[in-house]
C-alpha cells in the first residue's frame, strides 16, 4: 500500500502525534507534582 498523503503532511501528522504524547506526559507529571505539593502543604498546615 502506498502512502497517499504528501510527505510534508505526513511529517506534520507525526509531529502532532508526538506533541500530543508529550502533552499527556507533561499533564501526568504536573498532576503528580500538584498532588505532592498538596500533601506537603497538608502536612505543614494541619487544621486544628
């Protein structure tokens, strides 16, 4: 089967897929950091 998309379009598609993957990874890391920060703050400032 031949590639029917023009090469520049194929490259842009690859870049978009890679960018989305990186975006998901960054979001996961940010979520982890937010959770760690929240736990840190809770341990410092416990409500009495």
